[in-house]
C-alpha cells in the first residue's frame, strides 16, 4: 500500500546520492571525545569566517513541494544536482495512514548502534521491527568513508519502503561522535558561542556536509540549555562539559539559530535539546536522577527553545530530568504537561518531539524498560530513543499492546508517524508533503 502512495530512494540510489554529497571539506582527526569530562575538555581551533558553506536548500522547500509535479531535482550541499527526488504523490499524513500498525510503531523508535559495524541483533531488529531511526553510539575513530559504509549497511538492514534515518551526537568538544579522517575537529559550544553568527552558520554547513557525505542526516544537536554563570561549575551534564552556548538567553538563541541554519543548508536535520532545559540541575541524567527545582513554564531557559522552533528546527529532544515546578515527581520524557502542554500547546511546536535516551540512562531506571517508550509516546512524543538494543523489542511490543487496547492511543500513531516522515522528507529520504 505504501508503494502506491510514496516513492523513496532505494538503498542503492540512496548510497549513490549520499556518496555524491561527499565533496565537503575534510578536517583533521580530532582527539578522543568521550561524553564524560576529559582532561582537555575543549579545542580552540576556530574555523575561518570564510569557511566553505553549503548552498542553501531550505527544508521548507524540500518538505512542501508541489503535489502535482512529477519529479524534482535535489541540490547537494555543494550546489550540484546529485539525484532525482521521488515523485510526490501524497501528504505525509496519508502515507502514514497507509502503513500497518507495526510499521507505524517502528517509525516511532530510534535504536542505538555501537562500534564500526552493525551486529546481528541490531540487524534483526531493524528488519523485523521496522525501526525507523538509528543513533550511532560509542563510535570508534573512523574515516568518513568507513562511516558511510556503516550507514549503508544500516539502511540495507532496514529494508522496507521507508529508509532508516541515521543520527549522531555531533556537537563538538567532548561530544563528537564522528571524528576520523574527513571530519573536522569541532570546538566546544562555549568556543563556538564566541564566533559571529556568519562564521558559526558557515562552519556548521561544513560540518553538516561532512555528516551528510557519511550518510548521517540527523544531528542530535544543538544543545539549547541555558546555564547561569554561577551554575556552570556545578552543572554536570552541560556546564562542566562546556556544552552550553554561553550563559545568556541572547547568546544561546543566536547560536542555536546559526547552527540550525548551517545544518539545514547542508541537508541535515537538527534537534534542539534538552527541553525544557538541563541548565539548572547538578546530576547528569546518564548517571542518575536529575531534579530541577527552579524551572517553570515561563523561565528564561525556555527562550532558547522558542528561538530554535522559530528557526525551523527539525526536532526537539525532551529531557529525562524531573521538573518540580512544572510536573512534580515526573521525568520530563513521561510528562504530558511538558511534552504536550508546554512544548506543543504553549510554544506551538508541531514538529518531531524525540526523547533523550530511554534505554541506558539511569534517570529512567525506576520505570520498567518495556514501558518507557510507550509512556513517552503517551505524553505526546514521536520518536522514543533506546540506546540499548537489548530492550527495544520489549518497548515496541509494549507500544503495540497498548495500541491494541487503547483506541485513542492507536489513533494518535498516524499523526506521530506522519511527523517522522516529514522529518525524513526534510533531508530527502522520502518525499511527501507535510
């Protein structure tokens, strides 16, 4: 049924298209960048203000083409035509409605993949569960070509009519997953925040071009959290790791807007994180339960996310911290007050809401693993991220079981899948209208 409504790039065509995008500039191999603090937390290499920038291909253009046009040429980040985009034959909503329930649910999950190649368990899950997205985790130092081979194998394992969307945490500084030959060394956000918006945007167009050439079309960045000057030294997840774009609402807003713009020019989707902010906690949610005692629905920290939304960010990542002034005792990823009430209703966000990790993060350890994805989707989310492949089968099964018994929840799956398809359309994986 999907084939009659939507044409997508085949695995071979997708590989050719991505390979043709590989003319972005190569960078030096950065030092090891773990997600925990390193002795050398930042690099001070600042790209020139005249850094190579990708030619603009606005996401609004790629997501809302004329439904009557037969075909359309997609322009690569360097300006040359690399492929012919599929014919537009329907809205993302109608395409999503044509999916089976299992296919809809698969689109709503992101699975973690570790190492330089995909393992048999991950391969089976991608194929059998129709998992829609993957995040590259604990990636060793690999060349851009090697990462491209990995992403092609992931797309091939997924099969089906809708290609898998591959993502990574490519922030800079201590959090840079792609860091071998062909990838620039990206300074920490605190350094990037000192650049002009023009330099920042053009630099991220370069970084995004490198990602796209490797088949990674979704960057789980930029960090949009506001950390007050007096909280930097005690803020474990952001401030201590130099992941914040300054310490003022103005600095955060201007920086994240420039990053999103640069990635968009490269044909890479961005994700503003970690909503509604991790700047006022002391515990890293990867390692424990983090509680925010101060943030409200009108706090200054919300301004950065409002700016990211205005910049057309492809998704917003929801934090797993607990926000006592908004929804006491409930992790953000499970809170309908935060995902639906604040993000959707108050800020008017209509794009993809993605969770922070629901698999390995200690912040959600108190909730049975099988229930975590379903709880996020019930709260209003669209993509449940599970970094642990060992638990994703149970999460998917739980969501399917809930859809079987809850008619309202089942009915919501089409709209969620449609938002995911629109995100994929924005980077050229599929072509449906929003």
